[in-house]
C-alpha cells in the first residue's frame, strides 16, 4: 500500500509503516520549522527522513501548498494514495504550554487541512497522532471540525487517547490516536503488554560513555558536554530516579530559580535521573538539555545520548539522525514512535485484507526491532 506523510518530521511514522514490509512512501512534506521564530530548515528533519527512507521530503508550508502541487512534485496520481498520514504540530494543543490555556495557536488550524488533502486524494485510510489535548483539551474544536469534514467525505473516524506504554513503548506517552476509513467501519485494537517495558529494557545494554563523548562504534551514541555547575549539579543528583529535590538539604547552592518546591508551577523533573526499572516519562522536543526534564542517565553523569533517547522513543536500533546534536534530539522528541506506527500500520494492513489482529506475543517483539 502506498502512503503520503504530511508533517513527516524525521520519519518516525513513515519508518514504522515501511518496517512492516507492506507499505511504500510515495511522498512526504515538512517545513522543518521547530518554532515560528526559527528559520526554514532549522530542524534538519528532511535530511534524516531521506537518510533512512530514501525519499527526500518536500520543504513546504502545508497551510498553503495544494494536493496538486505535492502530487506533481512526487509524480504520483491522486488515485495512488492508499494511506494519508497527517500528524500536524502538537505544540498549540499541549497543556504544558502556558499560552495555550488562553490563546488558540494559529498552527492548530493545520489539523483541518487533513480534510482538504483527503478530499483531493480519497485515501482508503487517514492516520493522525497528536497530544491527548487534541481530543480532550481547550481547543478540541479543531478535531471536531475535522471529524465533521471527514464524515461528510464518507469516512468512519476512530479516535481514542492511549498511554503508549500500554502497547510496549518504554515511555509513558499519552497520545490521541485517530484512524479514519473510507466507506467502512474501523477499530484500532492493540493487545496490551503483560509487563511495561522499562528504561533498562530499552537502553541497559548500551556501553557507558562520558558527557561530550561519542562512542566509536555508534555515532548516535553521543551526549553533549557538561561543565561547571551543571556537572556538579548532575553529580549531586542521586542515582536511579533521583531528583533536584534531593539537592535542597546538603547542596542547596546548586539550585536554580526553577528549583523551588514552594513556587507554583515549579518543575520537579528538571535535572532528574531516569529510573532503571520504570518506563521513562514523556520525551519531548526540548529533551536536549537536562534542565528541561527528567532526561538524565540513571547512573552515568550526563544527559541520555541520542541513541538512548531514540530507543526510549521507539526508534529502531540502527536509525540515523542528521544535523546538529540539538536537532537530533528535537527530531526524536517531535516524532511519532516508530514502534507504535508499526502497530498502526499492521492494523491497517490487516483490516484491508480482512485479517484478525496480531497476537499479543507478536506485538511484544517490537522492542528488539
């Protein structure tokens, strides 16, 4: 089956579909802008997509680009698209962004563009992944409008919020999963794992490295440098799940303003270490610095490496990321976990062929690639 991936990022969703051996990418589009203030191309995600999937995404603004423009660029016909993947930016929906509680980010309107492309290409299936607030948050009217538009086009829309750790991702990640099927009912049914995959399951086998080091055998097993107070602070955080709260009694001189347990809106996870035997907390776009969340290694004094972060995000063990070190982390945090994308792809393939859902045993094998 052939698919087009809009807002393709570094290829998380696409690589999951391709890994099944049943899907082929015939087009992908991403403007490569992490924030409105960043220049076009800042994320380098199209380089990463091309490196791993062999197709160069079109760098284009999907608020203005037409389906005809895209099909002409990639030389496919409107009838060639079996699956449309459309994972618009989630930043404007997330409850973690303070301004979203007051304002409707203009980027949220990109959700509605999915129906525009669906009307032009009439794909059999449409796939959308986003933060849980797309379905449950303040600005859920964007989804409701999309639902109405797709229904008018003849689609049956399945939409639920799931914590992806229930399906084998070694990370707690609550996300809206949406699949629309043309002229037919669809239910996205994943068998749940018997035991949550943990940080140890995902990265415990990797060799140790120092902050600022790149492992000789894997250029993605690289972590940024840490100096001065940042390194002191890291060393003072207790191993295996420690937090900055543990600093306050004997190392209060290492605290920064956001480390204030009495301050409303303080961030308990900043500079926190992961716990070996629990799933990781949510990996976000800002995972490139230990001060942005609980992204530090359980026992080594450093941020997780690019490879470690990508494995927690469900990427395959040989996936390569392009661009600066910060861009690599950003691509990982922005991605749809390929492990979950692969499950969605299998469910769509099985539905298209009238096959029953894969067994729970088969689903659990994905962590090993």
